[in-house]
C-alpha cells in the first residue's frame, strides 16, 4: 500500500495560496489519495495587503491554475499593466523640467539586418528620442492610455506582453477559492509554536486544532517567518548595504471621477530618499511611499506621501507603515521545510517581483519534492537557484539607483562604489563597451531578460561606447516602429473602455 504523504502550508497570503494552488494542480491532489495539502491561515493576523503590481509570468501561472482571465480581472478589480514609468530617477524636477523613462514588458523590435539598439546608440544623444520610445511601440501605447489587447483577443493572449495591477487581498481570495476547488484543505487557526527536530520541523502546535505533523512544511507566514526564521533560525542575509530602503507607507486613494483615464502602467516616482508607487486599479489607486529610514524620518515620508497628487493629508493619515529588512534567508529549503514569499525574502518593491519569486519557488517545489524519497539533493539545487535569483534581482534593482545623478544624500550614497555589488560593477564595465546581451545571463536564475537591463541603462542615460563612427545609413529603421505605434493607437481600445467591457460581461 502507498503511504500517505502530507504537505502543510502555514499562511494564507498570496504566497500560501499560490503555492497551494500550484502544488494541488501539479500533483493533481483532487484525484489522488496518497498526497494531501492542508493550508492553515489566521485571519486574525491577516496578510500584508500590499503587492498589487504583477509581472507577465502571472498570465501563464493563472492559466495553469485554470482561472479564467475575465473572472480574475473582475474579482480582483484588476487592470492591465504594460510596464513601469520611472519619474525623476535621473534628476530631480527643477524649474519645471522633469525626467522620466519607461520600462516596458515588450522586447525591442528587430530591424531586418541591424540591431535597433546599436543604431540608437550611434545616434546623437541630443537629438534621438528616448530609448524605449525608439525601439518598441509599447511606450506609445501605454502613454496613449490604451490597453495591450483588443476585446476579441483570447484569454491571457495579446499582441503586446502585459501583466496586471490587482487588489492583493482579493487576489488571495481568488486563489483560495481555486485552491479549495483543486482539493486543498483550509483550516482557520493560529500557529502557536514550531518545534525543530533532526529532519527540520518536528511538529507544529496550533491554538484551536492542537499538534500537527507533516512530510513537507511550507512556511508562508510572511515577514513573521515563523518556521524558517523562528524554529529553524536560518540566518538572514541582509542586503541593506546595497539597497537602502526599509520602510513603506501604503494607502488607498479613490478616483475623483469614475471615468478618469486609466493608466496601463505603474508610476514609480523618485523622491529625496526613495520613491513612490502609484498603481491604478479599476475602482481605486494604490499609492505608497518607499524610503530609507537612515535618510528620512516617518514624518517627512508622511508629508511626501500627502503631497502626491490625489493623496492629501487625510489619505496619508490612513496609510499603513510597513517595515522590512531587505534580504533573504541563507537557505530557503532546510530539511523538510521550505519558505516561500516574504518568509523567504524580500529586497524591494521596485519592479514588483515578490510574486515572480513565489511563482519560481512553487514551480520548483512541485518538480523537486519527492514524496517517496529524500529531497535533500534537490533542496540544495533549489537553494542555489533561489539565492542566485535574489542576487541577480539585487543587481537589477540597484541599477536603477546607482546611475542616478540626483544630488540628495540618499542618491549620492547609492552611487558609492562600496554600495554597488561587485557583480553589478562587472556588468557595468562590460556595458561601457557594448550593450547588454542575452549571453550575459544564465536564464534559470534570472527574473529579467537582458533587454530589461537595456531599458534601465539607456533610460538612465548610461553611455555605451561603440567601436567607432558608424557608416551613414540611408534607411531609418525606427520609422517602422513609429508606424506600428501609430497603428496600435488606432487599433487598441482605451484601457478604461477595455476594463469596463470586461467587467460588464
Ligand atoms: C511595501 C511592499 C510592496 C510590495 N509590492 C509588491 C508588488 O507590487 N508586486 C509584488 O509581486 N510583490 C510586492 N510585494 C511583495 C508581496 O507583498 C508579497 O510577495 C506577497 O504579498 C506575498 O506575501 P506573503 O503571502 O508572503 O505574506 P502575507 O501576505 O503577509 O501572508 C502571511 C500569511 O501568514 C499568516 N500567518 C502569519 N503568522 C501566522 C501564525 N502564527 N499562524 C497562522 N497564520 C499565520 C497570515 O495570517 C497570512 O495569511 C511588496 C511587499 C512590500 C512589503
């Protein structure tokens, strides 16, 4: 007879429910009797309630979980996201002059026989259009407040790559409903104590349901990190010497007019010691001020948030303060326990990568966990890949900060060589002489493709010196991008209309 194996997930935020759904679907729990998945959550403790910007991988994940796209959009008040506009990162607004650049999800378009990137680099910096505008149509589409797809396009499918903005609490609820359909048992209880043993976790003790044991424990308790940080005391690797922000004040802002234009991109607006996010959902905005407590006190952060358009003193008074230490656990999988989500690590909300890390972890656990034998060798591989992902992410996020020419202390310190990870210093040295290439990265441990590095580098005015003067060329390869962009503006619906239409079905 096959032995019964059990997976016990603690925590019902995005990490807990996404992992539960993924494993239930992958292991086909609903139709087998040898593996069970139980998720324990404590509504009294609640979830972190932020994390409202997504990444394109979410489309594949939701589709794999069997969640219909329109249902997801309706139930989570979601909108489409085509990238992030970075305001004031290169320089602070001065005498009415502002700077911004766009990081779209689309890769640069290919010209038939030459690299658009190389051609753009060869143009006169004083005359050429911004990088993202020159090499992709997505900036134009987003700036025109268009959606990335037409109403007739299939679920999760579109001519342009996209992700979503969504209400984080409602996302967890949608995933919970799907998890239960897929065979996950949900228990409402509070973890009181976790006992460590030779295998990792020996057992857990709960307030209402007493002691529980399992074959695999998944710690999704968020910043509490009850198992990995508490019972197993796995060391925490802080990256604060590289990424300085450690606090966020998050609030919700109603729209003045229900028919207001709906941006299909996140805005990340730099301020004197960090940045603000502005995310447009269907029926409200989510706004947050991220900052370094070494460079800004909470009162000043409150004032910066209050001064952001539409927030005001009342909005900022309602804001929630979230404190975190940027970093991750030295190992995420220890014996019979794996940490996923905030329990495993969190480096920065910039570029909205929390959920991507959860997706990567869930997919790897699904393939690596061996119910009939030890998983130790696979756990070592899991740890190596997850740590590499965090380190690569750290480099990518730091890139946004270390190229800034702003002169406040926070920004100056961000350009100090000691604050730039050595691996990023090496990449920057390569890119002084050529553009980022796909051969710069090992794909399995990367979240961002090489072209994302191009968008940030050239959006932030980084100089790559090409070998010599380019021969004058007659054709204008960017004309095609402009023409496609104009066509897309005619063909694609206004984002607000698209969302209204989906919600009316
Ligand atoms: C300021 C900020 C902005 C962010 N922005 C983004 C973003 O735009 N995009 C993105 O992808 N990610 C973002 N993230 C990360 C994102 O919020 C998380 O990755 C995501 O919400 C997953 O959180 P979680 O499930 O790990 O934790 P939580 O949502 O905190 O869930 C923890 C769960 O554990 C339960 N729990 C805790 N202790 C116990 C106990 N003793 N007993 C029982 N249950 C317990 C809680 O009740 C809860 O259900 C952001 C994070 C921060 C801090």
